[in-house]
C-alpha cells in the first residue's frame, strides 16, 4: 500500500476525555483512495492512533484484494467446469452417482457392483 494512496485527516475526538478531547485533534481518519475504504481511530495519542489506523487500513485493503482475487479465481473455475461435458459425477463420500444428462442420482454400490445403469 503506497503512502500516496492514503488520505489522513485529523479531527477532535468524541466521547469522554474532557478538555483534552475538546481542544486537541487526536482522532485519525485514514482513507484508501483507490478502494474508498475508511478507518477511524480515536484515542488519547495522535501518533498511536495514526499507527493503529494505518495498520487496520492495510489489513482491510489486503483482505479486500484477496476477496477480489478469490472471486475471479472462482469465476474462472466455474467457467472451466461449465465448459466441460460431464456425464456423471461419482461422490464417494456420500456414496452417490449423479447423471448430469438425466439429473438422476443413485447409489454407487447399485450402479457399479450390480450394473444397474437403468437407475441413471
């Protein structure tokens, strides 16, 4: 994450703290400009708040980028699956065979051992 992509603003904090909160700009709002992700950190110390806000912002930006990458990977995988002409799927964990042409499902034991392809 580049420093040029981050906009940092300082404002007065909210909540308890009395005079110090009311007159010192310690609240930090960090915005990642390309993604629009915003993080706000409010505490007593400005430099600590900035450090925490930037760390949280980086974590959220990385997480968002990974989510986009995973979504693209899933789309490519789904596209490849739909390109394939799959006739049957054998699911050994559930002990089932599914024929994709007819949409029927049967037990693997019945189909393989007894030769009952008529079930599909």
